[in-house]
C-alpha cells in the first residue's frame, strides 16, 4: 500500500497452497455463501445483491485478503491511498520482479 509517496507492506505473502479451499470444496462453499450469507458486520447479503442485479450469468470472484502486516493491522485505507496486489510465480526472483511473465500487478487508488 502506498500512502503519501511511501510504500508500506499492508499484508503478508500468502502462498496459494496456503489456502484451505480449492476446486470442488471452494466452489461448494461459494455457492453456499451466495445463497445463505446474511448482512452482518463486514459481510453482505450476496443473494440480495444477485437478485438486485437480476441474477447475472457470470460473476468475478476474488479470494479474500491475506493476513495483515504490521502497518495493515494499525491503519485503515484512506482516500488517496494506492493499493497494489502482486501475484507472482514463487519460482521467480520475487525481490526484483525482473520478468513481466512471472507476475501480475493489480493497482487501485482509493477514492
């Protein structure tokens, strides 16, 4: 996360193999949440959103956040912050990200 020109680690590296749900188990869990999750705390009533959207034929599903790094534990995102999510091939030199083929960078500015 970048704030006031300074880059701060906001979350810790999360290896894909560190996630508990894959394939059929993940798909079944998603379907259950889409049908039964209620609006509570940070959660939203997904079924209500789907109904309002007239049940779209496709959806983009993203995995949740990683564990917070020290800065992320004590700072909420603010307007003007820039968020970077970097997915990379663990076999590459992640310290330098020298090959564009070994990484994907998602960048968003908080409004």
